[in-house]
C-alpha cells in the first residue's frame, strides 16, 4: 500500500510540483497549497549510486530514480527507490514516505 503523496500546487495557476519549488516555474507565484495525490507511481528512469554524496557514505549502493506519481494530473519526482538494487524499467512503485527531504518509494 502506498501513502498519499503530498504535492505542491500553485495557488495562482494550479501547476503541480513534487518538490517545493519556492517559485512557480509557470507563473512566478510564490504561494502553494499541499494536495494529496495517489502514492502509486511508475519508475521513469533509475540509476544505482555506488559513490554516494557526503552524508550518505554508509548507504551505498542505493537506487535513485525518476518517478511519475499521482496519475495523469501527477508529478515527476526524484526519489530513493527501495527494495531492489536493479529495478525494472517501468516498474510500479509506491510512495512510502519522506526522510530528511528525500522522497522514498519502494518497488511494488
Ligand atoms: Zn503558478
């Protein structure tokens, strides 16, 4: 089961973002509402990180992917992909939470 995915929706134009954008890329507004989308997603692309950035040394290797989440009105986000070291292209994934600003999905 996936958790609801909290997306950021521009107050002015309705554009949606997976990560807090601070400024809307479509209209320049700075006010956003949180909208809960379905946490069911699909992997768009992924890569295995073997040489981790500072602060993640103990966690490599891990998988980072681009995920389309929330259906047709959803968003594309960069996220940690858990439960696999080599996900299939187009794998179905489910949102499981956010830790220290890192969105986490696991392969279904
Ligand atoms: Zn906007």
